[in-house]
């Protein structure tokens, strides 16, 4: 509306169809602007989802490593050593000596 008033005040005549076309162009521009804002918001949400997934994956890795404490590691190593000795020397170790 301001553009047509400005043009009219400068002595230019603005036809009704020109004014209608200007309104359509302004609406299309507003729609494109909303679409760009929507895409930007969508990208921000996607990045946030990715950050949450990364944090969950990192937390799962930490949990897997923290499940074994020193006592558990010692017990596992003792079982492994006994299993190795039994399979290498046999279950009767005294017969080798």
C-alpha cells in the first residue's frame, strides 16, 4: 500500500492489476521467508537430535567400561590364568614335575 501511495505521489499511475500483482509477490516473498525460517528451525532440531544421540552413545561406552571394577578384573584374570594353565599343563599339574 505504501509503495502505491509513493508512486501515486510521484505522479505514476498504478493500475489495479499492478497492485494485485504486487500483493501476490509480497505474499510469495513472505511464504519463502517462512519456509527459510522453517528449514533453519528444522536444521537446528536435527542438530539437537544428533547431539542427544552422541551423548547417549558416549554414555553407553562409559557404562561398558565402568561395569568392570578392580575386583572383577582380578577375578577374570584369575579364571583366565587357571583356564590357560589347565589347558596347557593339564588338570593334573603335579604329573608334569
